[in-house]
C-alpha cells in the first residue's frame, strides 16, 4: 500500500511538469486572423487563460525566427505566447495590394537628410499587433520586441499604455540621430543587388546571418545555409523587406515618444551588436523613465545558441516579476 501511495505521489509531482510541457509545445498549428487590410498568420502557445505575451519580430523576420525553445521557455513562465508574421513577411498576406517602394531613391534622400516616403509606417505595424490582440479578445498583454520589432513595440506601448502591461526591448533603438552606424561589413552586404535565384538568395542570407553573429561564436556554414533555406522556402518577399526598411528610414527619432512612456520596460542589448551597436540600447534605456538595462557581453544581433541562456536569464525573471505585480495603470 505504501509503495502504491508513493507511486501516486510521484505521478502527482510529475504531472504539472508534463502538462506544462504539453501546453507549451511550440509546434502547435498556425492560425490566421482577418485584420481588414491584412490576413495575418500567428501562433498561440500556452493556456488561453494565462497572461498574453506578444512577440514582435524584426526586419524581414518571420515568426519562425523566434526559436522554438525560447518560445517554450517563455510559455513555461506562465504566459500565453503569441508570435506572428508582420505585414509583408512570412505567410501574412495583403487583402489589398500595397504601394510599391523605390528603396534606392528613398535611401538617397535619407542620406541627404531629406524626408523619406514609405508605403506604411512603424505605427501602422504597431496597429497590426494591437488589432491581432483585439481579434483574440485580449485586453491586456506584455510585449517583447526584437530589433525593428522593438521599435514597433515602443509604438504599441505609446498607443495603448493601459493595455501593454510591460515592454521588453531586445537589440533595438530609439532611432535618434547621432547613434553609431552599422559595421562597414554589414553595410556592404545590405547594398548588394537582389538575388537572381533561390541558390544565390540563400547564400546571401547565410552571409547576412554570419555577419549578424557574435565574433565569439564560430557558425557552421551549413547550419546557416539550412536556416536561410527554411526561411526562403516558407516565404520569400524581398519587396516586402524593402517596404519595411522604408518604414524605418521614414521614422523620426522616437526620443520624445520614449520620454512620455510610463510602461515598465526592460532593455536588453549585446555589447557586440554590429547592426545596432551597444549605445543604441544604452540610449534607449536612458530615455524611458524607470527602465532597466541589461547588457550581455558578446551578444550580437542574432539568437545564437550560446547566448540563449544569458538572454533568457535577463528576460525571464523580469517577465515573471511583471506578471505577478499589480498593473502600472494606477500611475498613469
């Protein structure tokens, strides 16, 4: 009888862990939401009753660029994790044709200090994420944005301060003038002509992944090729990426917006970021009242395996604390 009771107790102790693993399976089916101009593809991982955590990806990135193990780790902290394809990338589709983009002409205007015309803005992209939350009937949510996704997240928090419970900005920027430029190697890669074939496009993307990586990590070329091929075969939309670049170039500094934010914020940045050098993160945190700043030595501008633990070590305790604390609404 005692052995049976011990066996039952062991099963009881293991059950919550097993349930959590099943609940947080990042291979669950994708879904689609009609948002008017967009038919947005998203994935919801975790219990619908848990607090929502919206993941916003960066320039040209698809929802698959959030590593599954990172999504599952966030879910196991008690969040319903929602990741989605931004407009113009992945499987999200336009219901109405977008305007064309002349990146070469507008980039020249940007270099000359002239205004840039873009088919849409980062504010529009932020509204997409808010509309997704509306479609899912989620009133309040936490937001984690990476790179351009962090810029979009800043607008979400400014637009919806009573709905955004917390903000986590990884590898992002305030967009202020005078901040350090990307490395020369990255600028050279960004200036390359469009690829004429799948093979060339994959090689070019693998080159970009390598350039965005940390000098402390030796990437396996074949692994980079596989990652690039997976993204290409899922969805390849170079014109969409150009429109997203224009949305960034057309955006003025967000410093004034950031100075007004009163949403709890964590800024995480790598000391080896070649695209948005570390001062972007320092400057960003300095202009958000009450924000926390975590600098990760050696981290560049990718979710490379050796840096997942430091990233999660910075993000998970913060999100857990924000999930458990009362809303900041009383201070607004």
